[in-house]
C-alpha cells in the first residue's frame, strides 16, 4: 500500500507539495462549490487522499482544457494531472491505468428524429463536440458519413451553432449535458451512450517511479472501496469505477 511508503513523496511530489491539476469545466472530475469555494468530486478526493498518504500538502488547480492540463504536467508546473486518455495525447506525459469511466452521450433538439447514438453517423448530419474533448477526438476517428463540427468549448458557441442550425447533435459527458439542459428548454439527451471516457492520472514523461506509485495508489483505492465511495459521493451522473486492467 502506498500509505506505508511515504518516501514515494520524493518521486511524485519532489517540491514537498503535491501540485495537481484538473479540468475545471468537467464536473465528472470535480466542481468548486460557489459558496464555500471547496473543490469536490471524485478526482479531487483522489488528489486529497494521495497527498494525505504522501504526508504533503495539496495544491489543486483547475485549468481550462485537456491541453492545458497536459502542458502543466509536461512543463513541470504540476506533478500530476487528471485527464482522459486518448491516443492523440500520448507523447509528452505518462498515463496511469484507468480509474474511472465517464459516459458520453448527445444533446439534440426535441424535434430531432434522432433516438439513439447508433443513428448519428449518417450523410448530411453535423455532429459536434468541443475542440480537443475526448468525445470529439473519438468522433474524428470513427465518423464515416456525418460531418464533425467543433465548438470552441464554450456553452455560448454550442448554443449559437444549434440556434443557427449548424449542428444536429452535440456530444459531451452526461453530467455536463444534464446541467446544460437546465438552460436549454426544447432540447433532450439521447438515452444511450457512445462510450465511457477512460479517466487517468498523468505524470511527467519518463518518471517511471512516479507512474508506478500512482498505479499502486489506484489499485489500493479501488480494492479498499475509497474510489467507489468517492464516485458515489460526487453525485455526478454517468460515472463508473473502472475495473482493474489486466
């Protein structure tokens, strides 16, 4: 167990503080309470537990995009980052094993004939996602007939594209879309999911000791029940604990 090896703090957090970054606009990872300012969520709980076991303070920072999370870890401005694995993101950081799956689906107008994600890849349809988002990267690899349209990652751009009839469906995680529905009467979510985004913890490239320590930590919190409890306490829709990788 990682908690019995505090010396690993030197591998993961060499400055004496665990500097962790996460995607601030992804409620599946964590959310800042507008009243208390506290950061809550499954990824925030994992960062806090890792710092506690390493016996170092935690500095948890929200960033605006997956690219920003990866850049912070690559440059050494952060020790670990919470980000979804995608083949396009491999290169400058090391990815841990998967700890959580975040289910992705689509928002469509109420009047849309679309009833399932299996109907999205049709000629003439314009399927959208935020630039650099996991669902968008997946669509870029898999769409054969429909056209992929990227947004600038702001709700305003997505809403404008729907209003201008430039897109027929917009993909993101279920919690994010469920929250947006509260601001967008006349829209609905498809009942099924495209896939579960694999959430991982990244460390700087070639930091093999840090990567091993993080993977050991994930193994332990999965077996102990801490990870499942963190997911449950988050209250976020569409999250599943990832099984141990073989």
